[in-house]
C-alpha cells in the first residue's frame, strides 16, 4: 500500500528502472504529492463531486456543500433537499449518486473501509455496483483513500494528456491505449498516476488531480 511520502519515493525509483523514459518525467514533474485521504463516505463523496469539472469548480462546490450540509456524512447528505443540492452547485446526477452511496452505506450494503482491503478487481466491482459510481470514481477512491499501489485510472483525461505530452506521443492516447502503456509500470501504477498528475500540474500548468 502507498501510505507515506517514502512509499512514493520508493515507487519513483522503481519506475525509473522499469521505464527509462520516466527519468526525464520525474525530473520535470518536481515533487510528487502523496495526497492520501481517510477512507469512508467523505472521501468518496469528494471524488464524486470532482467528476467532470475543474479542480477549482470542485473545490467551490465542496465548500458550499459542507456549509449547507453541516457535515459530509451519509445522514447529512440524505437530509438535503433538491433546493439544497442546487444551492451547492451539484448537478442532478451527482446529487443522486451522493444520495445512493449514502443510502448504501447507511443500509450496510457497502463498507467503504472494508473495500480498501479487497483486491482491486473485487473492490472496483463492489463500488461500481452502486448506480452512478463508475470505474474512474472507484479507481480514484482506491488510489487516494485506500493507497492501492497498482491502479492507474486510464480514463482520466488529465492523465491521457500528461502521458501523451511527456512521452512525445503524436496524439493523446485513448483510455484503452493508456491502459496498455501503463501495464509496464506495474506494480507501481498508483505512483505513476501521481507522477503524471504532478507533471500535468507543473508542465501543463493545470491541476488535474481529482482530490486536493
């Protein structure tokens, strides 16, 4: 598991040995943040809020949601009205997903702490069984809340852009192409994802990391 800055550093060393192209990427990326969050509803909710919007927009929505809800827990989110969700800036789809996850946690259908101890395939299956939670959301949760060492969200547009730019590819790789590229960075794909998000922030001057 990736639990500390030391784990990230160890992963970067191994990645450079696995793929010599990453020496230059590591140099250009600068510091690679750990960005580890506590597992549970709050962590997953933050990822849902960040779907398909900029980092700045996600942060603004999150601040409003915290103010309106009082606390980001299943109980508080289930108590929000449609007007509350609109005031927070949530789309209907995101508001519904937040409530479906809250209800699943409240009923005991999913244990977001226990999911972190499953293997990646089983964990993704458990999370995506909730309507509205897609593969990207599940993978990002496992990366930043479980500290899974070997997950790479190839559907992430920022990662696609960063890898394409860093490796000098003629066009931005598709999700399927990026998944193939990332295979050679196993068992440290979780660190490689952090590396390319850091590269994206420094070299392309945009923060594409799903969680602040």
